[in-house]
């Protein structure tokens, strides 16, 4: 096995914990409230899509490219939202969950506080 392949295998075996900053939690609550007002059950659909994407991030956080200062972005299926996160050793910190048209650059100002 080559050196490159060995590095990939080691990353696959890592187990990551995950947390959200208070700002990211507020982003999620705001989105859930908005979708709940749009159509009954749409907030549940958003939450399921969000949880599915977070699960993918947790399983393999390195599949998403670094956008800015070690911050990575995962797009949420079916919804115009993205998850912005940092990887700190074996821990993932979600710093923002934002609509891509409304406040697309807000994540650049956020720090990992958890």
C-alpha cells in the first residue's frame, strides 16, 4: 500500500465527535421556524435533510473542500442551505447553517466556540 493510500485509510478509520456553536443552533431554529410557517411538515423535511447531511459530514468530513481558513461547506439536499464546519483533530464544529442566497458570507465571521 502506498503512502497516499495509507493516509486515506487512516482518515477513514477516525471517529469524529460533532457539536454546533450557539450561532449555528440559532440558524437551525430560525430555518425550522420559517419552514414551519410555509407548509405543515416542511420543517420536518428540512430537519431530516439536515440530519442526513450532518451524518455524512460526521462519517467523512474530508470529502468537502476547504473554502476559507479551514472552513468546509456541505450543501443540504432539497434545500438552499449549507452547513459550514471546521475539523479540529477528531472533532467537527458546525459554525453556521445558512441560506445560500440570504446570508451567504456570514459564516466567514464566525468562530468555533465549542
